[in-house]
C-alpha cells in the first residue's frame, strides 16, 4: 500500500475533510467567520482544481480497492465541488442576513462534501454507506439550522426520520448482496452475481435506499418539506451536490454491479422514472411557494435522470453525467436568486405572489432567474435543453420511445410552473414599495458566472460531451441491457 | 445443528417489526428507536453471513454501521430536542406545518 | 446447546422488539430495546463474532441507549395518551408493507440454505479483535478516517442544532 | 459571404449588448433601429449574389465539424431557394417593426427592444439553418421573446394569451423533438462513420429513405408541431388570443414571420423527408386546410374587433398555404412559397395599420369608427391597398399566390377531389366579403363619432413604414417572376426527388409485413406512385 499514491487519488476529498476539521477547530477557539469562510472557499477551489485535472487523467483503483479515481468519479467530484463552491459563495451574505451564520455551517458543508466525494468515487459498498451517511448526517444538521422556527425544526425531523429509515433499507440491501456474493467490493459482486432471489432482493433494497436519497417517487415525501424548511442557499447545496453525488454512485452501481442477466433492472428504473416525472411535474403545477415548486421540480429532474439510467447504454450514462452538471448549474442559480429576494424580505417571502413586479425592480436578477427557469424547463439554447436532449436521445436510441415521449410530455407540463414566477415578475404590478438591499459583489458575481455557464454549456456542449462519452469507450462493458 | 436460515429469519422478523413500528407509532423517539431496531436486525444478517463465509468484511460493515448509528443518534436526538422546544411534543402527527 | 441458546435468544429478541413497538411507556420502550440489543449480542457470540458482541453492548446498549434514556428523561415524555397514529389507513399500509417485505425476505433467504456449516472454520480467527483491527487499519483505513471525521462533525452539529440560543453574531457587517 | 450571413443573423444580438450598455431610452430606440437596418442592408448582397441557376443547392454555407463526437450534429447554415425569400422578408420586417413601436411603447423600453432583436435573430436562424437540431434550437428560441412581448406589453388578457401560446407551441415542438431524435438515429444508421445525423441535405436526398410505418409516426410528430405553429384548423385556438393581446409589433412579427415557421417547416422537413406519408396524408391535411379557410373567413366576418378580424383572416390565409403545400406539385408549392411572403406583407401591413389607428383612438372596435376616410385620406389609401392585397385582387400580390395555389390544387395528383379547390375558391370570395365590409364600416358612411373628426393623418414615420410593404405588394402583383424565380429550380428538384423517394419506398415495402392500419396507407401511396409514374 502506497500512502502517497492513495492520498493523491483521494486528494480532493482529503482537502475538503481536513479543511472541515480545521474549520471546526478554529470555530471552537475563535469566532472568526471571515477566516473560516476564506478557508472553505480556498479549499473548495483547490479541491475543484484537482478534480478537474483528474477528469483528464488516468483511471484506476486506490485505497486497496475502496475507491476509483479519474473518469466518472473525477467528473462526479467536479460536479459536487462546483455545487458546493457556488453554494458557499452565495451562502455568506444570505446567512448573515437571516442571522444564522455559524462557523459550523461551513464545517458541515465541507465534511458533507468530503462524504459526497467518497460516495461519488466509491468502489465498495462500505464506501457507499460511509459516504452516504457522512453526507446525510451533515445535511440533517444543515436542514435544522433555523431550529428556532417551527418550519426549520420540522424539516430537520422529517429529513432525519425518513433518511434514517431509508438507511435501514440501504443497509439491508447491502447485507443481502453480501450474503449472495460473499463480498462487498463492487467489481467482485458483479463477478459473483447470480439471478438468485437473495441477490435480487438485495439489489432491490439497495435501489430503494437510493431512490429515497435521490427523492424518486414514491419515496419523495420528504423533499418539499425539507427544501422549504432549510435556509435557501443550503437547500441549493442539498438539491444539487448531494443529488449529484448520489446519482454518480447510482450510475456506478447500476452500470458496474447489476448484470442484466440477473433481473430486468432497466424496467424497474423505467417504471420509477415514469412515475417520478409525471408526479413530480403534476404536483409542482399547484405549488404557490417557489421553494416547494423547485423541490417538486427537482423530483421531476430526478425522473429525467432516471430515464438516462434506464436506457442503460454508455450513451445514457454519459447523458446523465452531463445532466448532473447542467442541473447543478441552473438549480444553484435559481435557488440563489430566490435567496436574494428572500434576503430582502424575510423567510416567508418565498410565495410566488410576492414576486409580482420584481422583474423590473431588479432587472438583472429578474433576467437571470428567467434564464435559469427557462433552462430548467429545457428551452434551447440553454444547458438544460441539451441535458434533456441527451437523456431522451439515449432513451430513444435504446428503443424506449414510450419512455421518451412520456418524459417529453411531462417536461412540457413543467413549462407551466416554470413560467409562473416569470408571469408574476414581469406581467403583474408590484404589491407595495419594498426597499431593496444591494447584493454583494461575490453574490452577484457568482450568479453572473452561473448564468454565463448556463448559456455557455448550452452552446458549447461538444467538448464536455465527448469527454464524458470517452469514459465509456474502449473495453467498457455495460451490464444493464446485456449487450 | 441450526442452519443459517434461522439467523436470517430472526433478522428478517426484527427488521419487519422495526418497519411496522416506524409506520404506526407517532412518538418521534420511539420511531427513532424502531429505526435502530432495523439497523440491529441488519447487523445480525451481516454477522451471520460473515460467519457463514468466514470472511471479516461483513463484520467491518457492522462496525461502521455501529459508528454511524452513534453519530445518527447524536444528531437525531438533538433534532428531537429542537422540535420539542418548538412544539412541546414529539408527536409527529402534530408536526403538520409543512404539507404538500 | 447452541440450538437451545439460539432459541432462547431469538424468542427474547422478538419479544423485546414487540415490546418496544407496543409499549405505552417510552422509558419501557427504550429498556426493551436495550434488552433486545443484549440478546443480539448473545447471538453474535453464537456466531463467533466476539468483538462485535462486545462493542454491541458497549456502544449500543452502553452509549447510544443511555443517550436515548437521557433525552427521554430530559423532555419528560414518558407516558403517551394515545399510543398509535390515528390514521387507520396507515395501519393497513404498515401491515401490508410489513407482511410483504417479511414474506419477500423469508422467501429470498430460504433459497440460500446450502450444505455449508453456519459458522465456517475460519471464523475462529476472523471474529477476533486482532483480525478486525488488522483490516480496519489497512484495507479499510479510508472509511475509518471518514467515520472519525463524521463523529467529530456529528457532535458539533448536534451542538449547533440543540443549542438553546443562537450564538452572538459577528459584529462587522458590510 | 458566409461570414455576411452569420453577421446578419447575430447582428441583432450585438444590438442587445449595445442596449444593455447604453441604458438610455432614446439610445435604445436608435440602436435597435440601427441594428435592424444594418441587418437588412447587409442581407441585400445575399439576395443579389444568389446564384439562381444553382438555387437547388444551399449557398453561403457555414459548416462546422460535428459538435458532438460520433454524432453529425453541426452548426450548418446557408440559404437556398426555399429559404431565401423568407429570410429576406424577415430582415425587411426588422426595421419596420422597430419603427412601428417608436412612439407606442412607453414602458421598459430596453426590455422591449431587446426582445424584438432576439426574436429577429431567432427568426433568421430558423430560416437559415440546414441542420435540424440547429433549426429546432432557433425554433424554440423564438418562443421566449414572443412570450415576453405579449406578456409584458400586451393587452388586458395578455397573461392568459401568452401562456396559452407558449404551452401550445412548446408541446408540439417537444413531440417533434422526440421524432427528430428518432430520425437522427435512423439516418445515422445509414450514414457512414456517425451514429446520428440531422443534416438536411442528407435527409432530403434520394439515398436516404424511411420505411412506411416509421414515416407515418415521424410525419405525425413533425406535422403536429408545425400545424400548431401555422396554425392549422383544429390547433388554431391560441392564435386569435395571441394576436389580439400582443402589441402591434408582436402581432406583426407573429403574423409575418413566426406563423411562416410552421408552413416552412412542413415544406423543409416533412415534404422531402417523409414523402410517402406526406402524400398519403395530403387529402386529410388539405381538408383541414380548406376547413380552416372557410372557418377562418366565417369567424372573421362576425368579429367586432378589427384586430381579431385580421387574426382570423390569417387562419384563413394560412389555410391556402397549407393547401398549396399538400398539392405536392410545383405550382402548388411555388404558390405556397410566394403566398407565405404575401401574407407576411399584407397581413403585416394590416396589423401595422390597426396599430396606428389604435394608437390614436385606443380602441379597435369597428363600431367606434365609420366615415373616417375623409378625415385621414392617406391612411384610407394605405388601408385600401393592404385590404385589397389581402383579398387577392388581381394586380396585387395576394392574387398571384392564391391563383397558383388553387391551380396547383386542381392539378394535384395527391388531392383526389377538386372539391377542395372549389371550396378554397369560395374562401377567396368570403375574404372579399369580410374585408371589404369591414373597410366600408370603418372608413365610409357618416362620421358617427365626434372624436374621430380630430384624427391625425399618418405622419412621415408611419408612411415610411407602410410604403416599402406596399411597393412589394404591387411589385409581386405585377412581376411575380422576379420573386418566384429564386425558388423555381429548388422546388422542381424537391418535388422530383420526393417523387423518386416515394416510389423507391413503395417498391421496397411489402404489404404483408405491415400492420393492419398501415396496409391501407400502402394502398393509397401505391396508387399515387403509379399515377405519378404514368404522367
């Protein structure tokens, strides 16, 4: 075992974790928020830079087969770190405004990020379990940050109870897989996989656990409540980084560990994808609270992501990866602007009625929110469109035309609720004169960068797509469809 | 000699009792304890598989699951205390501010 | 001998689990859970997993459950007026889910039985503290480190959530 | 020249950047006028340099390498006989719509003009793109500015109108997207070296054919999107709302350019790529078109609001275009092409005129006017010419288009009944009835309302807007060949190719292998194939 090599292979995660511990240490001796914030940003940028470099580097296993580095894992790490970095950048001002800026928050974000990185690089069920729980436990804390308000405490409790409940299923799934194959390492499980019931039940329970975490219907009940009760910028973190990490792990599991010979996994995913898309989009139609609306929209997006997974082709997997990046960029942006408006008015400002006339009052913010929402709705030439395009193209090429048609129709329905905030912002007169605070330079700058990325990847998607596709070329064998 | 199936069956029974408990009880602490029961049941499965194969990996997972259960308990009980401060109750049927 | 011990422990475990679910008094529930864990620890011993049997008692029964009891006492919620959820439909769903999952699990596990002995010969060494420690610090060192970090974070996070008052904010605003 | 085409398409975006930098209402107007006029002037060389002899092939091509590895999706733009005139129409309408809103828009000017400019770019992109994915991107992009134009600067029911417009068209085009992806993979399976292709030149060529059953599904997916956009009869319900609520410039762009995207799409994609399905569905589509013609005319007749009347007349006129396309012969398609331009000019002019009178009186009800011809003589003349052009009076542009279309429909081998053409001709008469009746009620008779006595006649700006349109109306009416020659070779080739493809697919298909419903389709196209072979 070569420690230097191992350390290097998981360096982004190590940086994030160590920075998190140092942040805790600083916080317990000195209430130095500037220092902690600076440390967080610097360490996330360093980790991000490293994982971007890894994306182009070699692929392999490290830490005695615990994790893989390079390729899909490196891309997953990049997406997670992008989400984390942008959320931290917009969090400071917002948390200060709602008077909940604690040093621990940054430490929690860093440690959760480290868990996510472990999850996205996992090559062993133990790493999946440990990474997932590190992430979840830190997120429970963040969900309960506004514990003085009923809404915050309730969000934390719901998230916690359902999360712990789903952990039970996940762990039982792992136990049964272990029983069926005698190993916890993903490649070894794939080798020893058989279609006996123990294996199928284990894989099924594992998938249920994952469906809980990515909030796929019918395991989505916690999502809207938790998203609403969590401070908005941290909701963005929860919705993007944690979902990306979980989905990358899900891709690793589905693509590497579940051979098509054992059961019709593709059909299971297809069914879940269909009900997730339909239900997520339909319930979102009636939401008046913009955070709940975004929560249901994130459920629907989980459905689109599952479409790519259900396609089960290399194309589908790379499409899901691209979609994760797209989703992260536009969702952090949308939540960021919701946070901006909320910051002005207080916590109950997330009702869509309050957005009346704001588009012209704060023109730049209004335009940016429109761009993010159009992108979420999948209107070209924004990044969301190409994410959806790739996912549905993968499904069509895998002969799942019905799935693609349902997905497309569901996303047509989604346009209605994405248009609603814009209808209020631009087409209605403002209720009352509300004084507006100027947003800080970091906050504004972050959102502008996100807007530019939304447009940039919508137009110049080719290089990234080719890189992602290259992860699945060569001797890559896909198990899911058995071809 | 009892076969390994019996250990697994015991584990399955405990797991299902845990599930039913989570679904029907309304005291958040009891629900949480039922979750712990579920985790314990899983641990039993893991240990019996581990013994069956003579392979230590399963026990390692149990070890991690214990550590995580401890971390979860700390955070979970803190959350329960926070909700009690707000509601003066840990009855989840009274926690209904947030609805779809 | 092993058979009788197993039957005794299994009956005890199931009975305490049921007790946990249907007991009206929260403290009793917690104590039932403690007893359940102790009986599982006995089962671990039957399976030659000595190390786990010990930390099951130390960590679970000794630490986690004490924390539970502490919180129950602190919040003074030992008695519940009505025990269960009012929603009848939920009972039905719970019952169906429970039976369904149970049947599925038993069915899956039933197919597993084979000629191997319950406890393989290697287990005599594999279950010791030494054997576990050996892999824990080599093969599994990465998750072990992460777990250590997580425990630190969890303690701090719990403080953050359970603190009664918010901490004073930094004064400087921009 | 390729560069010039790209500059034309993206110059309005530069204008938007200028507006954002200037942050000044007056500068905003001038910048947008400058941007659109420059676009128009720069597009003129494209017209003059167009090689008419070679109009069958796309010119001024810009072709990049595939954007995605292994997939033939590329930025491919150029102009050919089918798109040249519509592209020119778009650039011409640019400065006109900017000028038409010069005084009437008073709030949020920067946003308004940015949206108009964005719309300009999107429309030019739709007509110039030869890769279907790029086409789709521009097609969808055009929705966003129109959504805001109607929603922010529209009338009372604007929110309902704009959301309805957006969702209707989006649902159609999303279904088209599924078809498009399927088509791309199907083409990729034939093409060498790539797994996916949406290059129009390949798709429309004779070496690529699609089986009968797939053609039917794909045609349905594409035609639905385009028919909603046109809008063909049962899908037209969004149009009157959108037209009535939109600001003048919005209505003009909607009528003159955006509706053309639908008919253009039918011509560009459906005809050459799915020739069998196109021919097989032709009678049904023609029937819908004729129903649309009559229905639009009848509903227009009872309208009290001039703008709504013009909106319904659009439904009627676009029925003609669709009828011409589904005649699937050179005359019909040529007529449809020229009629697209005509409708853009005359209906655009009518919406401008309605906007001008609305600016003065803030009402568009017919009953609020009457006898104003004496008060505003120049206005009356302009209005008269536009009305007559819209009716299809010989000597003006409308006549040429309708004549060619009806001629094509009579001689069509795919539309069996001449009744279609007869009923369509009835639509021409009805058009004369409702338009002239409206004109008479607005302009002639006693001056009923005192307010109208003080109406201002058109000012120089307004005359300047209308005169170019009127010049073109007359020019097309007198010398249509100056315009139709641009597309002649291309249309000939297109019809020829699609016929060849139709026969090839027909011969390759085996009736026994088709599902039940498709075997009737087989019979129909078989009959058509033998007919066209005999000719």
